[in-house]
C-alpha cells in the first residue's frame, strides 16, 4: 500500500506548477480534495469535462480516467469540444459553442451514467 501511495504523490508535485499559476499554492489541499488520490471505495464515476475549460485543466480528467482504468474501476468519460468551465460567459460564446445542444447532451450523458450505475446495483441484489 505504501508503494502505491508514494507513486500517487508524484502527481501533485507535477500539478503544483499549475496550482501556483492559479494562486493555489497549498498542494496539501489539492491532495486532500482531489479524487485521483482517493479512488478506493468510489462508486462508478461519470466524468463530464469541457475540452476548453479554463479553470480545471482537461488533462486532469484525462489523468483521472487513466487511473480509474488502471485500477479497473467503473467509469465513463465524456468530453465536450468548445465547452469552457462555465459553459459560456457571453451570448457570443453561447452561440459559438451551441450551448443548448451541449447542455442537452451533458444531461443525456449524465442520465446514461446514472442508469448504468443503478442497473449495476440492481444486478448485485
């Protein structure tokens, strides 16, 4: 167990440079709240991430998906081209990004994840 924990600790060090650029310098807090370091016992995971997210780097979801895969944990990863963190910040962005169609697709993807998770729970009974 100690070996896997020390391997995982390499990731926040690499992410610290990004954290410092966002003025979050306390990497310990990042470790505490980041799901990638606390995979054990997680239910099935549904990752929904905009490729153009300016606050949470898309690469973080890619890395989380890799770790979930490596540990054989159930997950589904959906990415959305042109989507930023807050969907859009102006009417122009909303038009360019097809805000409503992306929001509808995210809703449908979320429901699909929930249905899969519920079906797997029913199968266990």
